[in-house]
C-alpha cells in the first residue's frame, strides 16, 4: 500500500530550507500538478518556491522558540500501479496531511519522477501562534493512521465506482473526522 518516512536532515541553515523547498516544489517532478499547502499565502495551486521559503523563514525568524530542526520533511510513497485510485488517494492524503496540523505552515507535492508515485510533505517546525513545536514521533503515527484511513476510503469508493466523482477534500475531511474520534 504505502510507506511513510521522515527525512532525517535537520535543515539547520536558511539555505537548507530554501533548497528543500525548491526540490519539493519542482514542477518538473510533478506532471499531474498534484500539490497544495496550508497557511502559505498565494499557494493555490502553488506559490513559487521562493515565496514559500520566504514565508517559512519569516515565521522562523520571528519566533521566540529555539529549534534544532527547522522543517519536518515527510515522504509517503505508494507502491501500487499508477491509476486513478492512486492519484485520487495520494492527493487526498496530501490534503489530509496539510490539514492535520492547522497551526503550522505546510506544503506538499506529488512527485512522479521515480517508479513509485510519492508525496513530499514539508511542515514548518515553528507554529504560527508561537506556541509549541511539532514532535515527530507522535506526528508520524497520526500521519500513518490518516494515510491508512484515506486509502481504505478510496478503495471502498473505487469498489462501488464512486471514486471518480468523489472530491479529494471530502475524502480527506472524512478521514480526519475518523482520526479525531
């Protein structure tokens, strides 16, 4: 089904943040233009990598919090053949991932530059309200549970031939409501 991985780089320097945002937002890697964001201005459908990096760094510079890790970079890879189910599912997973932590800036893009369709998700480690930083152990478990719920929902919809008409935002919202229980 899917595989979730935290990229272990800490992105300590501003140049590290800029470089990884440029990599994730590279349109050449994203043929179907599946991407999105949360709390990033002008990011619909996607802001320029420079704009996203500038917004992430502005929040980091204005924060009173100290950080060892500026960003969380998560990769979610699907091992299924490329078809409509995979595109709908990974799009809904990206939307769900970006909405799971509403107080944090995030950006995602689905890359198609390898054999497996995969989603890159970046979270700014500094929240918009300067409250507390993300902790990756708890977050990875929530992300994995959300992805599993979305995939189950997409497979069920596909079985009943309703997936094509389903909205990825609705699928993500439904998965998030199940996860909240």
